[in-house]
């Protein structure tokens, strides 16, 4: 059975050089409705990144729920970028397919972080899939059907996006 993983980011920009606030990930089986597992969640130290920040994205964060802002911006529990980048390859062991929600965002940003720090990217380009494109093939956005909660929390988003892939596979009759 292939192991799939979903990664989600919360950032301070929308470009590949974005500063990352939080990263969440889960592993899952897309062929059934079992619960995602092997989760991780990192809050990255902003000063260790030397990456881009957008005034527009900061303004967008200012319009989000106070609970979401507190989780994303709280200084508690932050780790150096290198700690995250050194941990991710270990978590990726055995993963056959890596999902992000949108071409050119989550996975592209993490790949840029690896390149910036002169570290090897722990997946091949052909392993990366885009759940946003998959969801457009469904009659309704699976996250809305599933009642996604905790929007803009990287771990909750990764969980609901993984559940959305499971839903889409079932709706579209994907069996491999």
C-alpha cells in the first residue's frame, strides 16, 4: 500500500521565498476513509529564516480570527529552520506521494527552504501532487462537505486536505 502525506503551511507571503509561520503534516491512505496519522506540527522561528514578508499578507492575517492569529504568531515553541529541515526527511521515510494544496505553494516554499540552506530535498518532483486541482474535479469542495474546522491552522488544514483527498478518490472512483 502506498503511503501518502499532506503538508500545509501558514506563511507571511505567497511567493516561494515566503517566511513560514507554521507547518503541519499527516500521513494517510487515500483509498479508504481511515484517519490520517503520524502527524507533525512545527512553529518556525522567524528570525532564523531570512525569507520574505508581504505587507498584504500581514494585513490579511489581521482580518483572521483572534484564536488563529494567536496560534500562528505566538512566540511559544518556535524552532530554528534547520531543526525543521533536518526532521522532515526522517518523517518522509516511506512516503510514496506528497500532497500540497495548490501548485507552487506549500511544497514549492519548502523546496526553496531546502535550497536556501543547501540541503537535499527529500522527495522527487514526480512524487508531488496538488489537492486543489483534485478537489476541482469533485461536485463540491470536499473540505466543505466534510465541514473543515480550524481554518489557517497548518495541522488542521493538512488533516482536512488529506480527508478531502480520500473523499475525492471515493467520489471519482480512483482505486489506485
